[in-house]
């Protein structure tokens, strides 16, 4: 037989797989398991030794059949041994170093036989089929932990909710699955199966969580305060985590008297979900409800709460590194302009471009859940977090700490895109109002530079209610100190960015300093090249070339007596002297800024990090009221704001630390630290050196 069909190869592989499964069952049951004694690590070691001996015999047989002419026999022997190595031994917990060395040698020998075999192509096909069978059977636990180390779901439910025992649950599933549904318990942590593949001891596991999941890491490191640690989830990852935890508990018991015991959950979360999936007290399952399509325009802007409801305080669950999300969500919920917009479908549904993966709908659902919880329960914003992770994968939510200001930029840009209204005559007429502060297509400036800039902005980005809520429009003026030329530039932003470089500031002074004229000069190394002066310099250069040419010809007069040459006329001579004197003056210009449009929600960003992302230790005091007077088209417009809240960053660098926030609610200042709330007091002017982003709302 020279060759085999694909179907014949598949048949051989499937047959060998069944033989492996049957033999494994016999090894585990024959003399290794007794009626009253569970499967244990000693039994596992004996089974591993048996399989190593079997693999050795099969490899010796393959060497003897190196020149054998029947490929089916070679495939049978090789694939049987392949299943031993990849299906049995790879998935076993081999703790003995000598056994590990034997298995490594067996893998090397198997690879050498494959490379030398004249049936290499047939063996490759057979290994593909074998790998497929292994993959389909990967969730079967070949060597489960002892029954005495397991809880069934009913027993765990009783201990958690009836006896209220102190139990730490470790859910080893992907974070997406964990977010969709998990056991409703305060002390539950999630560990990603793929994140533990390279973890070899308990300390590494704690450190691995600490990098991206501070809260989970702290609970895992303090496992000795619990009665039980229950591990469950995807087979291989959960099994690995259980052994790390079991080893740590045994080690800790040698140090002192602790009573914590490791357990697994029979049937895992799948079985729990079958039994208690519809019980909200025992299983958390989140869904996003879609608001019905409204009939009225989004332009109504009267801030109001839903009838009969007071604004609740909210406690938010931290999924490990989501404190920056929690702090931002808390502040946004406290902003009446923003909250009332996203909670009123009649205002956003007519202009919502699509309901698919909509962030505004996620806010709608989340804020409604806040009212439902009413401060009595910790809200787990799983749908919101999952959607943000999907929409912005580079933030690596929830595994890594991020800059909360960048998270706000993401939110506002996404909401603007979802609610964008294109600039067209029909839309201008449809959304026209008699108030320039609310008309989305208003021109706030009158200069030709502004009109050109704003026209391009409207065409490229359109408008949305987010513009009215957050957008700042700013004019930057550059004025040349020599010729008086003025250049006007315009920009928009959703935050007022304030640079810090001193030891202590008052916010009012800081804003003025960022707006006051700044010198640009050669002396400071930041000179501005004035376009008008550039033209004068080019003119002077031409005149200098004429002077140079004239002097050169004069020096060569006696050598070229008949050569004719030109000279500058009186005007050019005078112009040359004038330009040379003018351009010899110092190149000094001034740059100043002015607001031409302020939003309903004024977000103040304090640039507290240097170019190396290290935090500047700056003490800042900011008022509860903030007033502005800006000039627009020869008119003075007054804006008055009150402080709604702010976000603190605790830590030394932007990529680490912890975020909290403070909000103003019912005449009190409330500190929100994820699921912990406390009241704090501040004088008329607030001093907080950790303040990072401030939120002010427009007072009508």
C-alpha cells in the first residue's frame, strides 16, 4: 500500500483516539481508584508514569518500523503516541522534574521520527485530524480534583446566601463572558485563562493581577481571611489556578494557623447558570434596553429629573482597573445638562444614526439602572464597560489603567459621531432657533478667517448636541511687534487645557495666565516668522544682491573697461536703507487667546504631567463659582458657572495610581471611590492637590 486517502487517514486517527480514551479510563479505574478513596495527586503520578512507559514502547516500535512499507501501520503507531504526548501528558499536572525531563525527551524523539519518515505528508494530515479531535475535547478534565474538594451549586448557594459564609470566588473565564453573567457576590474576582499560562507560582499570579487589576489582586493576596476559596471556569485555566491557590494555602498553613480551604465548583458556572440563571439575587446578567422612538424634537433643553425621582447616589463596581471609567461616569451623571439629554430618548432618538453598538443608548440604560439601584446596591456597569472595550480596543479595558481625560475624549467623539447632523440648507432650517447660544449652526465670529474656518468645520464634522454641551471655540491672535501684522487662527476643544509649571495656583489666575499675551522672540528661542516681515526680508535680499553686484563691477572696472553695469536708482537706495533699518529691530511678536464661545458644561483639564508622564506636585485652589466675560462681535457676553464636581488622580504617573471623584449633591460634597461613598467638607475656595479634571455647569 503506497498511499492512503484522506478518509482512510481520518478513520485511523479516530480509531486511535477512541483507544486512547478507553485505555486512559482503564488506567484511572484499575487499581488506582478504590470505592471510598478519591482520585489524588499520588494516583495522577502513577498514571503519568504508565503513560511515559507506553510512549517509550511505541517510539521504539516506530524506530524498528523505519523501513516498513505499510503506511497505515506507521500512522497507527505514530498517532497513538501523538495522542499520548499531546492529549494526555500535555494536559496532566506533571510536578516531578524527572518525569518532565522524560516527556521532553519523548517529544524530541517523536519529532525526529517525523522528520525522517518517508510518510511525512500522510503523518502531517493525520496530525491535523488528531489536533482537531483534541481541540474538540479540550474542555474535558482528564484528571479532576477530588470530589471532597468540590462544592455542588446547591451547597455553594446555601453557604453564600443562607449561611453568608466568607467565601472568595475565582471565576476563570474570559472577561467578556464574566461581564455578561457571573455569580452575584461581593467577593468574586475574574482571572483571564490566557493570562495565567506563563504563571508558575501564586506570587506571580498576584503580581499578574496587580498590574491590571488592583482590586482583584488585593482580594486574592488576602485569601487567608476567607473560609473557602472556590475556583471554577474554563477547564485548563481553572485547573492551573486551583493548583496555584492550593499550593499557596498549604504553604501558608505551615507558617501559621489558618482555616481557609480550596474548593472547586461542580459543573462550573454553566451548571450554576442552569440552576440560578433567572434569580437576580444569585446571578448577575446584564441587558441593554433600547428606548422607543420618540415623536418630539431633541431641542427641548429644560433640565429636569424623571417625575417622582430624586437624584440617587451611585456606588460602582470596579472590575480591576476601571476606576478611571467609574470616576468619569459619576461626574457625567452628576451633570444635569448631560444626564437629562441622554435619559430623554425624545431628544436623541430622532438624530441617532444607528442603534447598533450605540454609546448614547448604553448611557441611557446605565443611568436608568442608577435610578433603579437608588444607592442601595452596587451597580456593575458590565454592558457599558463591555461596549467601551469593543468600541475602543486600544484602551485594553479593563486590564490596564488609562488616562481618564483620554477616556472622556473617546466618549465625546463617539457621541458626536452617533448624533452628528450634517450641514445642509434643510438641516439649517429644521434646527434653526432664535437664540445664537442654542442654534447649532451659529457663526460666533465675524472675521473672514473665522467664517472660513467655521464653514470648513461644519462641512467636515457637522454639528451635534455634544457641541452645545461641551464645545469651546477659541481665537488665537498673533501680532508682529515690528510691522503690526495680525494673524487670526481658530480652534475648538471639548476641554479647557491649562498648563501648569509652578508650585501653587489659583484657578482664576491660571486661566488668565493661559490667556494673556505671550512673547515670541529670537531672545526666547520661540520667534514667529511674520508673513509680512518675510516678504520685506525677501525684498531686502534682492536689493542686497543688487548692491553686491554693483560693488563687484566697480572693483573690476579697470580690468573690463568696456563692460556696462547697472546701479540702484534713488528710490531703491532709499528703500534699501529703510528696510535694513526696519528689519534690524528685534523680532518680537505676541500671541494671545480669547474665548468666543463657551459651553453649557465647562471641563477644565489641568496638565499635571510632564513630557515623561511624571506627575507635577502642584497645589491648586479652585472656586465653587467661575465667571467669564467675553467679547463677541463687539458685544460683551457673560457666562457664570458653578462647580459640579471633579476627578482626582492619586499616584505618581499617568499610567498608574487610582482615580476617585467628588460631586456636589444636595448641598454636600460626596467623595466617590468606586463602591465607597463618604461626605467631605470644603470652604468657599477648594484646595485639592490631586485635582485633575474639573466640571462646571452653566448657571442660567
